[in-house]
C-alpha cells in the first residue's frame, strides 16, 4: 500500500516533522506508481495525522503527537471507510451513472424532469451546492426506471458521503469556481434529458464525471493501476 510505504519512510527518519515531502510527481517516480495514486495516499495519511496537505505549498510531515490509527480513535466510524478510495468510487460511478442518464432520458416523467431542472438551477451561488448537486444525480438515478441501478447509485453516494478521503479532497479542491464548472457540465446533461436524447445524456454524464476526476486529480479510468 502506497500510504504505508510513505509512512515507513517517515518512521525511518527519511522525512522529519516540519519537513516538506517530495512532490506528487517525485513520489510517483520514486514509488513507481501513478500520481493520482500518490495523491489519494497522501490524503489518507492526512486523515491519520501523518502529514498536513497545504494546497499550493506542499505536503508537510507532522509531529508524532498528531498520529492517529483507527483502533486508537474513540469514534473510528468518523474516519471510515478508508478502504473505499475516491478513485474506486468514481470508477464505479462512471460504470453506472451514464447508463442511468441514458435510461432517464427515455423514462423520466415530466415532473421528474422539472425536479432535475430545479436542482440544476439552484446550484449556482448556493450556500449548499453539495445538496443540490447530490439531489440532481439521485433524481436522475431514480428516473432511470431500474430499481437495481437506482439503488446502486444511492449506495455509491452514501459511501462517498461517509468517505473521509472524499471529504478531504472536497475540502482541498472544491470551491466556488469548481461549482461553476460543474454547473456548466450539468447544463448539457439537463438539455439532453429534457430533449429525451439517451446517447447525448449518457455522454454528458460521462463527461461530467471525468471532469470531476480531473478536478480532484484522480484516475478513475477502467485501465488505471490498482
């Protein structure tokens, strides 16, 4: 596990408290893994208190008093599930949500389409962008007409909401301008759904999810390194 390799180097004194770690690119070359894999490992280490991620500055080693383990924390559920990585979740969403959008373009009722439009238009400038974003995606899943697919999407979103890694990624890399980009990706998706163009809806959802991967610096492609 990449996080453990970096942790071993910190324990061994290769990187001392207060010292900045090598860049993602340098660590990826050193460990012979992909940069997105390194980023996810660093986020996991930040959650456990081994490093401090400072966007725009670098990743710094913390003192040993900051270190946590799931067995030591009084509420380990607050840090779980660390075993479900953000890239894994996005890869699963890429496999399911575009098909939901394709089916929703065929089966959504007029009332469901109106609800999707309301969620889409409520996002810009909102103080609760996650709420409207989540609602749009879940409405599309519900409108696909397949209970199994809709339940799968709901489960994936529940995992995302309870993922400490996803929470940290959102904290560091999701801000106002990012939501503007997401909204601009939602518009062609909504347009395809309203026009009942299944292929266009599927493509728009896939493009949107790939955009999320890019903004978070993750690789969720089907042939990514495991």
